[in-house]
């Protein structure tokens, strides 16, 4: 068994608890679905948000709404690069998996453009 990371990102509609919650749940649900994830295979999850998003901690919604109570999670500010995508939530899910597992990254809404850069 080895460790691999699954990346994902989504743009958030506005800087509110409700909008951040909706974005976290949409992104994580899609990442879990596309990668057939189970909590017991997750090592940890890292969330980053651009500096214009600060109304809530994304890990809170993963823990409360998705039941990820035994998963280590941390939230950080994304590096503030000039002219970079704003209102963006990024996620890195680190999983313990077979060597043959190929992560399927998920980019939703305005974050879809990140795959072309």
C-alpha cells in the first residue's frame, strides 16, 4: 500500500458560511464519488482558500455534514499570487491506496480553468 494525493478545486459564490458549506460539500462529494473513497482509506485532508474567503472553516463542514470525524484536516490560506483565480477553495485528499490506483482530480465551476494552466 502507498500514499497518493487527490486534488480538487471549486470557486465559491460568495464569502458566506452558506456558500462555503455548499462548495465544500459539492466538491468533496464529487471527489469521493469519482475516486470511490472511504474514510478509512484517508490519511488526511488539506483545505486552502484564497484570501477573499474567510467566513468559515471548510473542515467544519466535512466533519459535521459528511461525518469525517476521524480524519485529520487542516485549513490554510492559499498563496496570494497576483492575477490568480479568486474565491477559490482547493482540497488535497491524501489516501492510502494500491499502487495501481490512479487519482481522478476534480475541478468545478470557475476552477475548471486551473487544469489548463
